[in-house]
C-alpha cells in the first residue's frame, strides 16, 4: 500500500482453533467494523470491533440467556450499559 493509505474493511468468516466463529468486517488481518463472534460455550457478541477487540457499541448474549448491551472499549464493558437477566424476563 502507498504511504498514508489504509486497507478497506472487507467481510469474511473465520473459525478459530478454540471453536469460536467470527463473521464480519476485517481490516489489516484483524476483526474491524461490525461483526459477530460466537464462542464455543454458547456466548455470542454482536457489535463493533477495532483492531481485533470488542470496541464500540455491542451486545453480549451469554449462554445462560443474560444479555449486556452497551459500550465496549478495548474488549471490556465500559460506561453505561444495560444488563438483562434471563430469569427475570422468563418470570414476567
């Protein structure tokens, strides 16, 4: 690439050795843009990635049915978000 230019985000899918599956945007051989990461334990993250990490708005649904929606920074929940518990939803 020429100096000062970045690679475009392209869509793709990959299966990791640990059994996780990622479908979404790629740039510079890392997860970037919007994507979905499914983990072998049944957890699923849908949202924004930057440089291979959860970064931006996203939703993390645990295998238990609990769900966190909010901001992620460098792979960690950050700031305000909403955590819904499956046990509460199923009794309403």
